[in-house]
C-alpha cells in the first residue's frame, strides 16, 4: 500500500507543525479573506500532495524505474526535463541514429524511436510525466522537496536520480548538429561502443580524440571494424594506464598523433569523409581520410542540481553503496549513467533502474511500518504500602 501524507507548507517550504503529523487543512469556506487597500485576496492554494516517489531523468534507467514503481502502485511522478543539459528528453539515446544492441529489436531502431517506446510504456503503466527540468532538491527536509526551473514545487517520500551523464564534445567545425557542414551522428559520435560497429564504419579509416583509458579502449574496439584508427592526442604523452597504452600501441591498426588536434571535420554534405589534423607545435595542418570521428574526452555527470547533498566521487558521479542503488541519503536512489562511469550502456542503465525501483519498494515498506503501541491497562488505585509489596526485589 502506498504511504500517503499531507504536508502544510509555509512560504519557505518547511512543514508548519514541526514534523508532527500534519494538521487538517481548513476548508476554503472557513478561510477569511485578507483585506488589502479595499480588495480581498483569495485564500492560499492548498499544498502539493506528497508523492511516494519522484523520478528525475528520462532515459532507460528512469523509465525502467517508473514502470516497476507504477506496477507496484506507487504512482510515480517523472520529470523528464526540457532540454536538460542541452539534450532532449530521452537522454543520450536521442543522439544515436541506430541502436542495434538493445534486446527485442533484431532489426535495430533509432535512438529517438526507442526512447519514445520507453515513454509510452511508462505512461501506459501509470506514470505521470512532466516536461520540466529540476533545478534543485532539498534533501534536508522530509518529505524531500523538488523545485523546477519554471517555479514548481513538489514533495516526495523518496527520489530516484537517473539524470545520466553528458558526453563532452569539443567545438570543432563540422562536428555540430546544424549547418552545411554538420556531421554529428553522420560520422561523428561520442560513443564508439554504441556506434562503432555500424556498417558505415566497416573497413574505413577512423579516428579517436583523447589520450586516457577510455580513448585506448575505444580505439581497440574500433580496430575490430575499421581499416585503421588514429588516436589524436594534444600532449606528448598519453594519459592512459601503462597496460592500456601497451595494448593500443601494439595493435597494427592503431597509430597515435601526438601534440595534435582536429581542426575541422569535412564531408560530402551527408557523411563525414575527412578530418584536418593540426600539429599543435608547428601549426602545420594535414587532411586525411576519416569516415568516423569519436570523442573520448570524458563525460559530465548531471548532478549539479543536487547541490552536494549526496556523496559524489572526484568526477561528480553519485556514489552508491556497492551492489545497490542506495546513495548517502536514506530514501534517495541513483540509477543509470549518473552513477555508472564504466559501462554507460542503455541495457545496463535499464537494469539499474529496475534495482532502484525494487529497493524503493523495500524502503517504502519500512517507512510505512509503525510500531504497535501496547494497550494501556488501567489498574485500581492502591495504597503506597501495597505498591511496595508489588515492586520487584531487584531493580533489573
């Protein structure tokens, strides 16, 4: 059974009766009008009802959590965001042209199509979705307070944070999404594992921008499919671990362009065909064939709105207790890429969304448990002498 409550909220969002069970709100008929310079102001609006759970996010983790929570009759409320972190509702999948590794779709489908299906499933299960971006949360109060960029205020007994992580992209001419030379998702990507096996990259020259472990991993992955892979790194030395460097440098298809950057990406108007490499020391440029350019310069977890109220790691990802989705704040759960810097796949995000919803159910069951009070037994009034005879011989 869902835990329900009503909270009277003051102007600053705090409960008005000190955390005790809320007092019944007076009816509108009983509320007196306030006179101000001859005009009557209407009574204040009633407080927002407290939800069992609010889900923040709109990718596979968020929607899986919503479906499970809705099936458990938690009536979840989801904030899918309005271009949150510059990405459409649905998250990073909306920037992927073709998804071929999500179970159930052997012929593949586009990222936006997949996220549309997620959304439709959540709504069919009973999720309420609001297209607003959450700007702040207050985890110091119970129930938790959620504020949106458009001024909305909502309350919930628990939160599931599934806001994902946004891939860092460099501002390089030709790698954008608009304009005559715009090859984002037309040869330019930020996820080699997601896109690298596509037919358009098979037996073609490819390039990776970066110098860390992620760049080495993506170069090794792309080497399975491309004819060659150029790792473009701005420094004289790679930042990757020694073991990853050895693996990449030993591969016959991989070469490293040190102290170099990509000055431009060029194509035929529909697909990427070449990149312009710039020597950062001499300034000299060379154009080389390239049908796939992959950014591997890290991700930015979307956790700023949390205001440091949950424990994060050094890179800003939410830390969860090992093997769970529980955060440092009881009742707050994290799922998907916002707490996963290693795998970053739609299917793993969906799995963690399921975990969050099931752990939410355990939390809500505990939240709803109230200790039974022992009935008060009325005893006849007795004399002090009689009470002394009834007292135990020892204090313990």
